[in-house]
C-alpha cells in the first residue's frame, strides 16, 4: 500500500505531504464511524480502515520528521 500511495499521481500542484494530510483525515477510524455510523461497519471493516489509516499516518509522520514536503 505504501508503494501505491507514494507512486500515485498528484494533481493541482499538491505536494505528497498535502495528499497524505488529506488522506489521514479521510481514513481516520473516527471519521469512518461518523460517516457510516457506529453499527454500520463490521469489525473486519474497521480493522481494514485502521490499517489504511496507520499506514498513511506513518508515511506522513516520517515525512514530517524528515522535513520532506515534496
């Protein structure tokens, strides 16, 4: 998944950091529960959403720590 995110095309002059920031918000488990409701998601779906969020968050944090905003 990391390879997919890092290799995805970015439009509108967005930096990788901008895209990661936006995706962190989109994939946050709390946001998913707000969007679809607490009872609408199965446990396996919440686990998958959490894994996606954790991967994107790790990429974002890594780039924050390195000062890599490209």
